[in-house]
């Protein structure tokens, strides 16, 4: 199982980023998938999830600003992040199913 995140970077407050997670080594389409983030000095925080039926779920802190989606043909999970805030700064992980496999993470830094 491999989950490889990309798309992180540094952005100004109010800016946007789109994270991607490319999956391999398992049948991507039959798993629910999530994004989890960890800010410096804090524990992991669940951000968003999408199930196999494309139903989506969001933490209150990102509701209305972030959009999760998936492309099963490309084995890829996405997270579109708009109206970014400094408190969104964290390492963002792509996570499979009941959080049994995690990617290596991609850093998102929101700063002026």
C-alpha cells in the first residue's frame, strides 16, 4: 500500500491550494478515504472524508472552505482548500479507510 500526497506549499491568507493523493497497491475504489492534518505541537486532527458512494464529510473548522473529491479511474484523492487561514498550517496526510494506512504527508503553510 502506498499513499503519496502532493500539492502542498506556502500560500498567503485567503489563498488556495489543491492537494492530491495518489494511491497504489490496493483497490482504491472500495475504500473510504480521509484527510487528516497535524499542526506543529498538536495532535492529529481529522479534516474531511469521502466514502465509496462519494458522500463527503467535513470538520466544522473547514466546512464551506474545503472540498474533498476522488477520481477512482486515476486512484487519486483530492482536497481543494480555499480561503486558507493561518490556523490551516499543518502537515496534511491522506489516510485509507479506518486509518490503517497513512501517506507521508504534504506541508501546507499559510502565512503573510
